[in-house]
C-alpha cells in the first residue's frame, strides 16, 4: 500500500461554521470598524476553529465578511465556495434574524427542520451564529439584535448538484452542519439528506416513495409511475440509510430500483452498496442460478466470473429469469431490514439503459 493510500484524510469546515465565522467578524467590525482576522469561533461540541477572511467591507449601516470554504478532503460541491455573512443592526428586542442572500435557498415544503418560507439555514448553524453574535455583544457591551444575511457565490448553480431541489429548497444551497467539522467521506450528509427526503414525503402525505441506486434505475420508476418529485429519494449506495429510517418513519409503499450487481449485494444483506465497501458474493449468484435450473456448466462458470454482469449476461443469453430470482431475494432481505415496519415493498432490477430486467411486485411473494 502506498503512502498516499495510508495518509489520513484532512478534515474541513461546514458551511455553517464558515458562515458563523464570517458573521462574528462582520459584527465585530460593525461595532468597532475593525475585522478580527483570523476570526475564532467555538464549535458546537467543544473546541475552537480559526478562519482567515477572504474579503470584507464595512459601512455605518452594515458589515460583510467572506470566507472561502475548505471542505478538506471531502468531495463536497461547496469546497472553495465563497461564504459571505452581512450583519445589520435591528431594533432592541428583535433578537437574531436570518435572511437568505444570493445563492442560499428558501424552504418551500414541510418536513424539514426549518419551516416553509424560511431561509435554508439549519438549526445548529443558526445557534452557532446566535452564540457568536452574543459573544461579540458581551465583549463590547452592545445589543445582540441583528439581521444576518448569508450569501454563497454561485450557490444557485451548485444547488442543482445537490438534493435540494427534491427537498423543496429553491434558488440556492442550504447552510448545514451539526458539528462545524466536515469528516471526509463520512457519507453522513448524504444519509441525512435521505432522512430529510423521507420527512418531506411524509409531511406531504405521500403514500408511495422510490429509492434508486442511480439515474437509469430511477428512470425505470419514472416510466412506470407518475409520482411527485418529492417521492424520489436519492438513495444511491446508501440502502441501509433509507431502510433503517423507514423502520421508524414508515411510508405505505416503497419501490426500490437498482442494477443487478448492487442489488446482489443488497440481497446478501449488505446495506452500503458502494464497490469500495461491499462486494458481490459469486457463491450467492451460483445459488440463484441453481434456483433458476441453470445448466451445471453455467453454475460452475459463475464461481470464477470476473463480474456480476458476466453472470447476468450469460443468464440472459440462456433465457433464464435470474433477475426475477434476484428481485425476490432482494425483497426478502429488504423486508428483514425493515422488520415489522408497515411498508409494502416492490423491487425492480434494471440495466444501464433503465430497462426492467426482473421484478418482485408489492403483492408478490419474496
């Protein structure tokens, strides 16, 4: 293994932490005319972090500070984004108000931690900023009644690469973060978005949702059903993140769609379907072939196949219903993960063009 492969991945900072640092610096400048640079903030779970300002301006009415987000080694679409907080004084007793500036979204659907009509600034970042404003107010014996407007340069375009449109967050990104720290490849933010998607679907009263491993498998669901956009949950490889949440937050009907290889892993009980974190068991595929009465030579060859697709292609050439068999096994595994949750399940096995190769319907036996 190379040094590069064993090197510890570098942590970064959440959008919420960057916005908090910018707001703290801006309020200090509004009161004193001077920007602390670097500016230090307290993190929600203890400890501190310091941020260097990228740019700043101050006038008699408002002050703005900008921080360039460093997401560390995490593949975050907001890495390198310019996060700006503009602070303005409010009348005494108003407290801290939040405003969505350019590139920050607005919530339009119920079910999220922030109600419709509010800027998409999550509760923990709001509390972080409120605390930071309070620290500056105490230091300078000043009121803590301010408006904080947060902007993210290019945020509206970046948001199209996230799950925000499906969650009903329009015209920009969300200001997120529960610890202030981005832990590389933790996948926590993706799973949290899946959970929020379920929350939105339930709040809208939807009775049928769909999780797909990718765009082509999602297209197969769209071709079959006319579901609201909020019904499509960006499951990706995180089947466990969706299914375990549905155990305690059930929706009446669930369609899962995915490719043969990924659902082979789900059928085996794997809940993270990424190729780096789980693998296909070819002995399992041999067992499926036996269930389909495949020739002995095909069953034997599957044990030394290079890919699941190779096994699938041979079965298709032979006219075997291998994908239907896999769909049944996958449904059995999914129901086991869901335990006794009142969720009816349908499984679709798809190819890369979005064609359905096999299925196990809502009323079919697993």
